[in-house]
């Protein structure tokens, strides 16, 4: 009996490395870790051998014909065939890349799509009956991420061929170079287009093998999840081992499986790349771990933001908290660190408390220069009826923030900075109604109209009709109130910025931020980021220089500009 062989491209780190590790543990055969750089590949093999595993290594540069053909010949001469192929190698340009979009598009499509095609063309003749092929795609690799209906129809055509898909990919590159890709209905993300091509290839390749005399060859595409790797700048909440779950699942599908030509979500469920079927669920998973907690300045991200401002801001910094004792204790802790914050009691839910603080600021300083709206709540495993949960969450997270802004905005001086602490949950991808999305993204939306939308959600929650009304989909039903409140907060940043753009006080900037998944009481200390790391984006926005162009934006926890109005894929930051 011949030795079974599995190959993973791009195996020296991240998801590829974790896939090799899992296959070494679960696969009855030789597992090849391949990498373009021999030294890095051998170092990765050495790391796995220290764990008691025994991977093989072969150099493979998927972009080079000679390298691919050399590897093909090696496999054929050594084993006579191939049983598992995991096409993992890929690239993604960073959001701050300086290359022109045309250059980025050409390189991304070349590596992620055509080099995968090169590997398949070379190695497919070696596949034995019952072989398994896995194309590592992405949540970006779905047709919902492009706008052109004609393009969608072409790519989704069940009779689409490799040659026709190749042409579509080249057409995108040509359009990107001429700057007409958006008008042509493409995405503004080359990575997304490349992964749409990868998703489509799985179906095309499966159709080819369905007509092949070698029986039961299965080709599937997978979205591995939003993983903590170099490619995601370590933003992802999933570990590489968790990101390898779906690829390994597809690599080890049993004989005569019915899972062929499919698109698999990272939790091993079947999804649909041709439609807006599923969204990233890491937000749902992490929010579920949270407990009820009001975050002011006395702990967590708020406390860390006060500390950082005391260190970096040239002025008085006020730590506010609903509970005076806890607030004063927090101030005392910072004073022990050689810092000098001020304290004032502030309950964002109480008009008298807010107005008292407003009057104090006006009488003492005559104005205000920085406002960080951080306080919020979330209830996990709550027993109250959902209508009650919705009313309370919207009241605190949205309307109490509005209360603070209404009271303190008249005090803002020229060049003031306002930060609304939102969340990765505060994005429109979590609601289903196109009518609601259009209302929320209307550039002329007013505070009053947004207030009404928030009240409409509460009314729908109380009557049990919020899902039918298009608010957060059923998969997020238990999180709908938190999601909706944070979408409201994200939307407020744009509305408030529009107000200040027409205000005689010059250069006031309002931005919303996602602080990241932070190790605080609110996350039951399951967050990957420290509170100090969670304060990075809020403090960055609080200290933006004069005449900044960053106004009315949505900022990711690493200080990069993002977009709350669209689905944000873990690897691209774009819809």
C-alpha cells in the first residue's frame, strides 16, 4: 500500500503552520510543510518536532513555475501521487501600503489566485481517488462584497470555466489599473476579489472532478475565521489552531462525503459564498462572555484612558464615575503612580448629575477641550424580558451618551476632540433590513431621526417584532440590544461631525472607536488586549493634532481607519 501524503502551502507560520500541526496529529500519512523560504520552513519543522511531531519539508514558491514543477516531480517520483492538498499561501497588502491600487491589485491577484491555479494545474494530475483539496478563502471571498450585478451573475454561473474566471480576474486588474474598478462593480479590496476567485474555483474544480474517472475527489473552500496572525496584524480573536479547524476538517473528510464544491465557515458549518449568508461571529462570541458593567473612568478602558491622558495631555484630566468612592479610589491609584487626575462624580443616566458637572466645568474652566464618552452597559444571561433589556441598553448606551453631549457640547472650545467609544458590534453588517441600513447611512440623518430609530427598535423589541423589522438577525437575537445601541453610537459620530462642520468653532473633531477585545471585568477577563492597549485608539482620537482630517470616522483599535457601514473582514478591514 502506498504512503498517503498531505501538502500544506505557506506552512511556516499562522494558519498554515497550525494546519500542518493538526494534520501531523490526526492524519495517517506523511505531512509536508512547504514554504518559499527554506530557512523559515526548516525552523517551523524544528518547532513541530520539539512538540513530538514529524512533519516533512520541501521548498515551494507557489509564484515560481520551476519551484512548483520541482515539487511536483518530487512527489511523483517519491510517492507516486498525492492525497491531501491545502492551498493556504496568500498575501494581503496592509491598509497603509504605499503602492498604487493598480499595483496592489495585480500582485494580489497574481499570488492569491493565479499562483493557486499554478499549484493546482501542476499537482491535480497526482491526486489519487478519495483525495481532498482545500482552498483557504475568507469571509471576504463572498459575492456580497462586490456591487456589480452582472459580475455576480457571471461569477455565480454554475457553468463558469477556469478560463472564463481567469479572464474575470484579469479584467479586475485592468480596471484597477485604470481606476474604473468601482464603476465596473468591483470591490475596493483586491484581497476580497482574489478570495472571491478562490471561492469560485472550488466549485469549478469540483465540477471537473465530478467528471474525472478518479472517484470521490472533494474540493472545498473554507473561511478560517478572523485569526490572530501577522496577516491580520494580530487583531483576530481566534488562535491559529482555531483557524486551522475548518481547513483540517475539509482535509480529513471521510470517503464518499457529500461535502464537495462547498464553502465552509470556520466552525465547520456549510455557508454560501454567493450570497450574504453569514457574517463574522467573533463579536457575538466575545460579547456573550461579557457581564453587566457600567464603565466610567474608575476601571477598565476608562481608567486606562485617564492614565494615558495624564501622561500625554497638557491640561487637567477628569476621571468621572457614578460611584464617588470607587472614583476616588481610582484617582488614588493613579496618584500612587505619580499622576495627577482630577475627580468629579458623574452619572450619565441622571440629568441632575450631568447638569451639575456641566455647570462645574463652565464655572471653573469656562469650556472643555476633550470628551471621551466611554460609559456603557451589557447584560449577559439576563433573565429580564428582551423588551426590558432593549429599553435599558438603549437608554444607557445611546440616550445617556446623547444626554452628556447635549449638556457638554456648548462648552467645547475650538480644536476640541470628542470620542464615542463604540464597538466592533457597532456595524451595519449585523442587521438585515436594507431599508434600515439606508436610513442609518443617510448622510443627512439627524439626531432626532436617529433617536426615533432607536426608539423604534425598543418598541419592536417589546412587541417581539424586532427580527421581522430587520434589526440584528436571529443568530444575534440575544445581542440585538447591545449591537443596536453601538450602531447608534457609531452613527452619532458622523451626525455630530456634520453639526460641528457647520459650527463657527473651528476644527472640532468627533470620532467613534472600537477599542478592541480587552481584558476587563466587562469581558470577564477573556480579552486578548490589556486595558492600556484598549485605550490606545480612544487616546489617539482624543489627541488628534489641530486641523486633522480624521473627523466623523470609525477607528479600529490599532488606530487604523475602518468603516462601520459595511462588513469588515478580518483580513482586509474592508467589505
